[in-house]
C-alpha cells in the first residue's frame, strides 16, 4: 500500500523561481472533472468502451488510457512536481512533469498538448518512449489501472511556467543523481507510476534508448 510520509523535511532545496511560479499563478483553473469520459481498453490497448473518470478510479479501477510526460532541460534535468493536496489519489506526492488521460474522441497527441497547457501553461514537442500497463491502489480511496504512454520533451530551464495550483503544489528541476537518491531515501514520497517509469526514462536521458 502506498502512503505519504508528511513528517520529513523537503529532500531538495526548492528553486525560489519554483516557489514564485506557484505563488504567482493566476486564479486556479479547474481542469479535471469527475464526469469527464475516459477511454476503456483491454490489456492490448483495444478500445472497449468509455466511463466517467470517477467510476474509472473507484475500487480496483477500470483499465483506461493515460499518459505521462517528462520534461528535461538543457542540463538533462527533469522537471518534477508535487501533486496538489486537492487531488483524490496520491495528493502531495512528487511525480513527473505532467500526467493525465485522453478523453473520449481525443487522441494522445491532442490530450498531451491540452494537459501541458492546462497544468503548466506551455507547449512542447514530445518524443514517444513506450507504453505499459500498471495498477496501483491508494489507501481505501481508489486506484489507478492504466495503459500509460510515456513521453519525453525538451525545454529550456528559462521557460516560464504558468502553474495551475489546483493540480500542482510546487515544482523543481532534478538531475538523475538527485532522482536516484529520492528513490532510495524517500520512495514513499513518489507516485507509483513515476517509480515504474523512471528506469526507462533514465535510459533515454543517458542516450541509451
């Protein structure tokens, strides 16, 4: 079972730009809705139907399409963020740059572009890495049961994010070594999908993918 340990101090020195970016965000925008129709699939990715987001995440979950985006800068650092405490699943956990679900009649290309704008206020070309299936339970609240496509994008560290505080509490840039330390020292602070995705993302960052 995954849990968040709120008692230990932050494991990184947060860049003041990150704090300011979060604090100076515009009025919070609600961009996730319980009733949005997600795409149900089988283990091979064949569409089997549609269901509302809330229903998809109840109990052990229904297998649905999802995506995870990792953004790297010119120093080969990854932008990670801490999920808003308003999120029903894994609130306050550190995770990758951006993640969500395509909606009914929406392609992954359109969904990733939409979500980068909704959460971070940016646009970015993405490189597809791979797709995998996973299931993870969060306490007695619900589950993620996803067929998740993973993407990598490159942006400048000088980019100005328009952080949406309803989705993101705070963010920072992390190099490979720092992320490896987090995984060893504070694994319970990281989302389960991030931990599953990181090995292949790291391989891509090191030019071995």
